[in-house]
C-alpha cells in the first residue's frame, strides 16, 4: 500500500467513526449539534487520529475497537481551531475552505460548540474498550489531557499571544528573509527559545499525545513508548515549521485558510526568525530524527516514517 492509499483508507475509518459517533444534528437543542457536526465534518487531514492509528498498528494492535478513542483527537483538534478562529483570538472567517463555525452559527454558538467538542472528546476517550484494561485506559486519558491543558496546548497558545503582543509592543515584528536584502535574519536566542516553547506546546504536544495514545492503548512497553514520544516530538515540531513555511509560500485557496497571517500579525515563526532556508533545513533535520525513531519500532505494519515524510512534503 502506498502512503496515499494508507492515508486515504485510515482517513475513511476516522470519517466513518466521526459521522457515526457524533450526536445526530437533530438532537435537542439542534443548533449546537449542527454546529459541532459542521465544524468536525468539514474536511481536514485527520492527521492526529491517523498518527494514533499508525502508532497502534506499528505496535501490532487491532485498531478496530480503538477507533472511537482515536477519533476523539479530531474533536479536540477541531475545538482548538473553532476557538482559535473566534473574534477574540484570530478572528478568521475561512477554515478548511469554508466559513468558520462562528461566522455560520454566531459567536456564542462557536464558543459553545468548541466547549461541547472538548467535553465530547473525553467522553469518547472514557468509553470502555474491550481488551484494554481500565488502568491502561486511564493512563491514556491522562496523557491526552496533559497534552492540551494549561501546560500543553493552551499554555502554548497563551505564550503565542504574549509573544505576538510583545514583538508588536517592542516594534520588533520579525523580519522575513525573503525581503529584498535577501539576508537571513539573526534570531535572538531569547526569541528562539520562546518559539520552541510555543511550538512544542501549542502544536507538538497534541501530535505527540496522539502517537502516545496509540502506543498506550496498544499495550506497548516503556521503551517503545519512549521511542514513540521522540518520534512524536520531532514530527510535531517539523509539522509546525512546515505550517509556518506554508503560511508564507501558499495561497489561501491551497491552504483552505487565510494565508500570510503570521507576517501580518508579526508572529514569531521559524522562517521569520531564521530565514526560509534555515527553517526548511531544520524541518529536514527533524524529519531525519522522526524517521530514525519510526524505524526502531519493528511492528508488522509501520507507516510512521512515511507519515512524517508526508507531513514535511504537504502543500496544505
Ligand atoms: C484552544 C484557542 C485554542 C488554541 C489552541 C491548536 C491551537 C492552539 C490553535 C489552532 C490554530 C493553529 C494555527 C494551530 C497550530 C497547529 C496547526 C498548524 C493546526 C492546523 O492543523 P492541520 O493542518 O489542520 O492538521 P486540518 O484542517 O488538516 O485538520
């Protein structure tokens, strides 16, 4: 199976699970369930559940009974997108090639749909799974919770807001290496550290948590979990650097979301701090690290390396 066939088939499993398990749109009160379904079932690469599936398969698990737990990752991810697009945060009206949830359903419903998706996710995670003992499942749930709490994804988002405000206040909006001088910017050490903290927490922890969810629910041993964690961290950081590069290089039509926003908002990003070429090189180095760790897992079906490559080569 090629990586494209693999991604297509696993994405179909996730889509079917989301479609089946989300409350029907006419569940009372209908508007919140319509908004939840609109937000979740509107496209998206489904990378996080696919990473969990791939980790579980690399560990030799039968993924069928685990699909509901894995698909909960997409609910968490979608909630973060819905809230990030709200007027108080990014104030965006385009996501996954469609109007954002709050634009269609109103701001209050955007807030509540995000809240409901996060809660629904933990309900899916806590649903008993045949063949998985309760202690292992509790450990997996705690891992996902830590990935997105105030020391994880939310902490990363807060640090991002602080950094954006700070660079604007100091009149230090990062300078791009694509400016006419062609010179690569010199990244102050403080900014690089801050940027690593933001990316590690805001994006990296949920991606790593997805891989760990797959490993833990499969009953992987501690060494394998540690390898999966290194794979997830390298892949997660590479994912965000590529996202930063795509924001500069691609159009809104290709991305399905507003392009060029990072520069407009004076955001701390890898290309802004170190230049496009150095950012691309760093993504390549991280890809190497991810692939090396992926190959250390000797399961029967291992697409982890191919997924890391897909993440680095993607155009949206
Ligand atoms: C809870 C408000 C709030 C924010 C948390 C994750 C996050 C922080 C905000 C979402 C917006 C953002 C730019 C996140 C960075 C991670 C990222 C590149 C998300 C896009 O993920 P993809 O490419 O999107 O997997 P699709 O649409 O394919 O699911």
